[in-house]
C-alpha cells in the first residue's frame, strides 16, 4: 500500500488556489480569443466567401469583438478581485446578474449570426 501524500508533496493549499486563479484568467482569455476568431470570420470572411452584403456581417462581427473585449476585461477584473479574496481568506462569487447579462448577449449574437447566414440566399 502506497503512503498517503503529505501536504509537503503538493505545497501550501493557497499556492494551488493562486495557480487555479491564474488558470481561470487564461480560460477567460482563451474564450476571448475564440470570440475574436468568430468576429473575424463573421465580419470579414463570410461576406467575402459567400458574396453576401458586408454591412450586416460587419455589425455582427463588431458585436463578437465587443464580447471578446468584455471577456478579457472581466477576466482581469475577476482575477484581481479573486486574488484579494484569496489573500483575505474569502471566496469570490460571480455575480448572477452579470452571468445572465453576458449569456443573454451571447445568445442574441449566436441567434443573429445563424439567422443572418440562413436569411441571405
């Protein structure tokens, strides 16, 4: 039977918590980069490849770009607030109102993008 790993083997729990906080920030950034990719595809590539009107797709692409900026900004703000919470021994909850607002914005963007792709012949 193997011995149970001690606390020393893994380091101080707060160290792991700070590292998890950093991984969370990187996840927000990765999601923002994905939104930038969608913004470029919707705003530039789709109208060129499919020979569709540019203006509606540019507006949708800008909407995806706004989402990307929002995700990067929120990720940084959340990381800083989470760092303060960890240092004080507390915990940081994500605001349910913020989650609902961003989810609604994303759903609107997704539905509008899908609709635009199927409305134009």
